[in-house]
C-alpha cells in the first residue's frame, strides 16, 4: 500500500476539473473589480450616455451578476465530480489497509475510534478542504484588486484595513483550533449516540427488546448521554461563538468604516458619487467574505487537515497480511512449544499469561479448560501470531514464530472462533471463503459431513446455493447452532495442520456439542492436531490431553481418566460441579 496522498496530490493527477474551478474563482475576482469600474462609470456618466451605451452597461452588469448567481451551482457540480474520484481513491486505500491491519491494532479502543472517524465520509472533508482554500484565495485575489483600486483614490483607508485584517488573522487562529477540537468531540459523541440508537433498531435484539421493554430506558440513557455530551461541548461552543461574534463585528466595522470614511473624500470632491455608490457594495461583499473565512472556509480546511492526519495515522498502523495460496502439501510440524510466556494487554498491570509453558504435538487432540479470563483465548491469539508475547518464545519445531513470515505461520492453522462471522451469501460461498484460491466441491461436501450439517443442506431446495441471511429477499436465516456448524465446516474446508476450536459450539446443547467433538475425533487424522477451547467439560472428555489453565498457566495436564484420579484436582472439582448440573 502506498502512503495516502493529500488532496493536492490527488488534484495534481487529474487537474482539469480543478483548473476549471480555479478559473471560476479567478473570473470572480476579475468581475468584482470590473463591477466597481463599470458601475462607477455608469453612474458618473449616466446623464450623457446614449441609449445604446446604457444597454451595453446594463448587459455588462447583468452578465457579471449572472456569473455570480451561476457560480455556486457550477462549483457544486465540479465538487461532486472531484468527490467521486477522491472517494474511489480513499475507498481503495482504506480497504487495502484495513485488510492488512494487525489483530492487536484492530482491538485497540483508540484505533477503533480512529477507524470510526475515517469511515465517516472522509472524501467530503478532502474536497471541502480543497474548495475552502480556493474560496479563500479567490476572495483574497478579488480583495487585492479592490484595494489596489481604492488605494489609488483613497490612500488614507490603508491603515484602517491593515488593523482590521490583523484582528481577523488573530481570530482565524482561535476559530480554527476550536473547530478541530469540536470536530473530534462530535465524532466521539456521535459514536456513543449511534451505539445507543442502534440498540433500538438492531434486528437481533428485537426479542430481548420486546421482552424487557427497555425502549424507554435506552431512550433515557440516550437523552442523558446527549446532555452530558452537550456539557462537554458547551465550553468550546461558547468560546467559539464569542470569537465569531467579535470577528463578525470586526467585519461589520470594516464595512461601516468604508461608509463613514468615504464620505470625507466625497464631501471634499476628491471622489465622485459613482465611486462611492460602487465601492460600498464591493466592500460589503468583502466583509461577507471575511465572515465566511472565519466561520466556514478556514474551519473546513482545518477539518480536512485533521482528517488527513488521521489518514496518516491509519497508514502507519501495524500490519499482518498475506494472500492465501493453495499448496500441494501443507507445511507439516512435529511439536509447537511455548516457554516462559508472559503477556499482558495494554493498560493492564496483571499479566494474562504468566510464565506459561506448553507442548502441542501433531496427531494429538488437546482441550483447554479453565474459568473465564484465565488466558485460553489469549493463548490462541499468541499461537497464531496475532499478538506477540511480552517475554518468552513460541516455536514450531524449534523455529521461533516471530522469525516466520506471517503468511508462513498462517498456513499451519485453521480456526473457528467464538465470535465467528455470519456471511449473508450462499452456503457454498460461506465455506469457499476460507480457501479463496479455488473451489473444491468434494472438500466442501466432506467438511459439511464432518460438521454434521450436510443433511440439512441437502434438504434445502437450492442445496449448496441456498442464500443465507436477510441481505436479499428469499434468504434463509439459520439458528445459532446451525450458523456454528456452518462456521465449523468453513474451518475444516481449509486444509491445515492445526485446527483451533475456540468455543464455537456455545449455541449447541451440551449433548450435541459432545457428540460433534466425539464423532470428529474418531475420524481424526494423525497428520494434524486439534486444540479445543471450551467451558463445558463434557466436550473435553474425548481429548487426548486436557490442559487446565489457572492464573495464566497450565496447572494440570493429562487425559480425563488421569485427571479424575486426582481427588483434590481442579479439573475433578470442575467436572463434578458441571456433572451435578445435568443430574
């Protein structure tokens, strides 16, 4: 992925539309000065003009005002054209980068906030930033023309202009900083409000919402969140509004000073009534331009700069990425070992894994059991290279996985996670997605049989091409257990040496879960290993070795029979407790 380009680089690649926009602002500046000259001449010489010249003056002034009227829709059209191109570029860059971001980076709260900000129509901030600069430059060009015209007639007006401009520049800086801060605050508030409003409309929560009738409760939370958010923003809003009020008054002083100061040379006969009448609207328009710079153009450009900085942060997020390639033979291994593994999540003092040692051999099946938070799923993330240990090492046949390419390491694994995805596509696409390099119907059918889901699929009118979910009309929605069996088939379709089952059967009843594991293990290959993460110990009975985790370590290891012989063992206590629940 190439480093993200700013708006100026994007415009430079295809400059025609941007040049047309620039030309419009140049013409606008020229017409602002032309309008003063034409109007002054028309008023001063009106009594001596022939009707033909009057018509010429009227046509000139009408043409200038027609241009001013048509400029905005023309700019809106050009803005939309540029926005489409910028959107195509940003979408491509962001999708490519999103595919590469590491699991650890994606799970960071700060990075999630960054992604939320960037996914909120960044192309608008890019394009609006570009046009805000054009607005400022075009206005400054017109201002320079008007001022040069005035200075030739009323030079004493220059000091007043310089003082007022200085005050405006100071106001610009405060307004810009506050607008960026408010933009970031609004994004944060928007995420929380979106979450709360999403609870009210999320389809999967419909039954629970009806049962608990929590609509009013969530609505109250939403209102409280809005109030609290308003308190956070009110200081910035008040401060910004005060600056804008001062700024607006400065611009009004700018126009008012013109009215008053130009009366002096008019009274003395140094300027004609035509110039006085023509210059006042022009200066009023410039005053309006200064108001727009402070309240709109500059803050919009600051928001673009903040967006681009976010894009650069996004670009530098850590990556884990590879392109799946079908191999004639999977990489084989004999043993995966972990030695003195220590790992803690960012911001936590207590390590999740604390001096963990383990050995997993090919041809064996392992069950990881233990209470919530003991480190089972964290160990899986370390095994697959999604996280790096704080200390210690994990090796495959003596080779440290940190020295392996990410693609090389991933070819050892296939997995189904407890938070697996539900793809609203056909059944076969749900399975083929785990081996995107090609489609093998025989392997797909075998995976469905192993997951004990083949008979249900064959009972569907469209069998493997049955559409799932609610993305399209006629889609079939599955139960939680059916989605889980489909996700298991997806894992099995991807040929691997190590299959990881990270609590994928929570929606199944204990007997169905135990039956699935037992049936699968009876057909297992000696050329692979299986690692089961489970809370329900009935599913662990058939494993060759059960690893009991507590406080980030394996405190017991052995078969079900061996561990049950330990009268005071943790596994025996856990098993007896769960057994009692089903008696």
